[in-house]
């Protein structure tokens, strides 16, 4: 095995001291790890999830005045209220991270309209609705701010059985680029992070299946799935002033997997959820 660099081996810096952050999908996996990392770097965090108990658990794990917000990212009223609650608690919104998402796996010809709409609703419309509410607050308060959206390697890399997910994530990338253009003059940066296979509940079934796991690991030059902390480290960079001149870009955090072919549906098994 190659030597593995672990984000927690780095002494925590305080790049985000005092900044106010809102993170969606905060109750699990990547979103939870982002909350913990941004808090370690000194940010005050509003943890948003449609699962109220999970949002509360993340906020409790952070402690020190972290907010828990129960909201559906695809609901404009919910997101408007969430942004207002964050700004009311912390006086402003400096950092927004849109990590909420759902996966679904079915061949194109078998994908129901209901599944298509659900994936697009959460993964793409959810980012639009969130980003719009966040950007309005950031414009109103003035000064520098940053929005980071979680896309996926599947934004660029087609996967059999992942039509809705791939289309939604490609949309997230392009939405972020348009937003970066429109918001640059107001000092608001917008970037995306594209994780590869990451060890979270979303892909637990896939990783527990030896055949599917092997198919993915064969495809990852760094020979392991990402840990949520690997993705959170990239978000912390993009949210910080170290990335002050970065906007409109996607940073793929995938162990090199997007240089290779995506595993076929036969290798992954038709039941495997999206990565
Ligand atoms: N795990 C992977 O391999 C992987 C790879 C690439 C991209 N991603 C993306 O990373 C993001 C996080 O995924 P994860 O792996 O941590 O998944 P996860 O299932 O562990 O966490 C997703 C969280 O989003 C919340 N959520 C779902 N729908 C919501 C909604 N409508 N409103 C508010 N919250 C909602 C869930 O309750 C859950 O807490 C997603 O956008 C996913 O598409 C994951």
C-alpha cells in the first residue's frame, strides 16, 4: 500500500476564525465531516439537514453555539428561512457549502419519472434554491463570501445506470460556473468539489459488496475510497483565503479515479447505489 496522508495529521489551522458557515447535508457523511473541519478551523457552523435529529447530532458534536436547522434543500421557503436563521445567529453568512444529495441507480430505460425528478430535485434544484438564497444574503451584507457545491466525478464521467445522478451533477458544475461569473463583481466566489467514491452511508451497500468494491478499487490509482475528511479538507481550502483567486473551478478529490474508465454496471451489480 502507498503511504496515506491523513488530513487529521496536519495541525489544525485557524484559517476560518470567526466566519459564519451554513452547510447542507450536515447530518451524515461528507456534510458532517465538512461541518467538523470548518469548525476546527474556527468557523461558526449552521448544520442543515432534512433529518432534524441528524442535524442536531452534528451541531451537538461541534458544540459552542453551532446551530441545527431542519430543512429540505429543494424547498425555497425552507432555504430562505435557513439563511435568515444563520444570518440572525451569526450576523452574516461568509461560507455556504451545498452537500445535500441523494443517489439512485437504474438503467436509463428503467428509470421512472419519479426517480428522475427526485434526484434532480434534491441534487440540482436543491443547489439552485440554496445558492440563490445564500447569494442574496451575501450580496445584501457585502464583502467577500464563498459558496462551494458538492458535485461528483460523475459530473464529467458517465456511469451506466446513473443517468439522473450524472445529469444532476453536471448541472451542478455548470450552475456553479454561471454563478461564479455573475457573482464575481460582488466579491462572491463559487466553486465545486467533485468527490470520487467516498466511504459514507450513501455508498455503504456498494462498499460492503466485495465484487462492487473490487471493481471500484481497481479504478482508483490511490487504491482506496476517499474518507469524508479528504473531501472536507478540499472544502476548507476553497472556503479559505488561500483560495482567494479561485472561482468557477471544480476540484476533483478522487484518488485519480476520473483518469480511468468508470466501472461498468455489470461489475458494480445493478443494485449498487450511486457514488
Ligand atoms: N459518497 C460518495 O461516494 C459520493 C461521491 C461523489 C459525490 N457525493 C456527493 O456528496 C454529497 C454528500 O453525500 P454523502 O456521501 O455524504 O451522502 P449521505 O447519504 O451520507 O449524506 C447525505 C445527507 O444529505 C441529507 N439530505 C438528503 N436529501 C436532503 C434534502 N432534500 N434536504 C436536506 N438534506 C438532505 C441526508 O439526510 C443526509 O444527511 C452528495 O451531494 C453526494 O451526491 C458522494
